[in-house]
C-alpha cells in the first residue's frame, strides 16, 4: 500500500502486542513516525528511528495528557491517534456482575479512548488536519451474556466516534471506527486471560472453548472456525489513519 504517511506522527495505544502492535508495525512500514503507548514495554525488535514507546497506564486519569505532552516534546506535532487499548473479562451473568466490574471495564475500554482523544485533539487541530481511529468490537453489535460489560463499553465508543466526527470533521480532524470480529491476540492465551476464562465458564479445555466462542461470535460463517491475528484490522486502521477511506462515522 502507499498510504502517504511519510512524516506523519501517529500515537497507537495498546501497542505492545496484538492488534496495536500490528498497527504500529504497518504504520511504520508505510512511512509514519509512531509512538506506541502501553503499560508494558514495547518489544525491542520493534523499536527504531520511527517507532518509540511511552509506558503508561491509561486507566490513570492523568496519563493521557502526559503521553501527548511527551509525543509533542519529541516530535513537535500529532497527526493521528489509534485508540486500541482495551481488555475483556468474561462474566457469568448480569445479576452477579458488580459495580466495580462495570466501572473498571468502562475506565479501560471507554474512558481511556475518551481521554486520549481529548488530550490529542488540540495538537491535531494545530496541524490543520488529523485522524482518530477507534478500535471497537463486533461485540458492540452482537453482545453476549458472557461479555455484556465489554460490549456496552465498546458501544459507547461508537457514539463517541460519531460525536467527534460531527464536531471536528469540519475543522479537519476525522473520527472513524474499526470493528474487528474475534481476533486471537495475547488476551486469549495469557495466563488467566480470555482463553482460560472461557474454559472455566464453559467447562471445557481452552482450545475447545475458544473455538466455540469464535464460532458463536463470528459474523462470517465460512470463517467461523478461526479467529484473526491482528493483520486484517491493522490494514483498516492504517487506511483510515491516512484518510484514503472516505468513511466518517
């Protein structure tokens, strides 16, 4: 692809692994200068002249401003933001899901994106153009009792993106979403992660549980036996980051 990203400065959250890591790699390959944000350090092999990292926990209310201030100090400008950071903890049902679980999911999956957008928008407006891409999920459209908290937070992202697009597109900053289906990132395989949670909830081994959930959530029947690995969503993100897609939502 030739996405005309040379010289563009893009922030990618949740960039240490999974979809965020693939987004950062592809944006760099297309010529962008990328700052990856994660509470974990970025992999050393990913770091270079056009990819640097900022370690930050975006559930901290003050972290977003500190991140953007650091990016502007390094590069003088911001052209794009990819709000990718998020996480899923399966529930056993609505009636036994606590306030703490609801609030924690919204802090991670919604407020991190809201705060990053709020912090980065002034720098993008200063450049006269910019792009925010939010990673949502098919769960926002097809919620399940096992992931209703996560689905609700991702649905809120849809409304946020539309509101930002309505307000800031006339001023040169676009807001779009990418909504992946099941994507097998580290959240599936980490100890205590989505795969282990699914196995416990469904009473079967991890691989069988993952396959059942992917099949249930897949909206493409002929692909229902496998999940993506992050490259597909990253291509959509990269196209939206440069404005080569005309969609605004």
